[in-house]
């Protein structure tokens, strides 16, 4: 199974329970379809966006950035990204495939350690 990284910008000033529910639903989607969640990384909360973004007929100037790493097959990853794009709490989302084989992960880890 390939490793994916999803970078998200969610609405700012979400209540802690609402944000936790967003993370829980994200993880549950992957786990229910045979994937594995590696982890979540909160980057920054309530930060100014580089430019105004529009989602669901609403303009946003602030957002919360967070990353999710997970292992899954491509069909589940596509389902997951479509689910995030339709979620009204998410302003923007982008998925990157980190690697396909274990060798790709080892090369990435050794590159990161050198930097």
C-alpha cells in the first residue's frame, strides 16, 4: 500500500470537539476501507491565508493547517479526498503520494535525516 500525505486547511475557530470530530471522521474513513493511519500533524491554528479563499459561497481569510499521513490503496485515497473536498469545514485539501514501496520510504527517511 502506498503512503499518502494530505495537507488540509480547515475553517478557523472551530470548537475543539468539532475539530476532533473532523479528525476522527478522516481516520475512520481510511480505517473502515482497509487502510492504516500513520498520524496527524497540526501545523498552525488560526493563521492568515496567503489570499482570500472561497468555499461554499463563503470567503475565508484565516485557516488552520494540518497534515495527515496514511497508507491506503488508490481507490480509497480517491474516495477520501473527495469526502474532504465536500466537507464544509475544509477550505482546501491536497494529497501527495509519498511512496509506493518500502524502499521509497527508506530513501525519504535517510534524505530527511541528512537535512
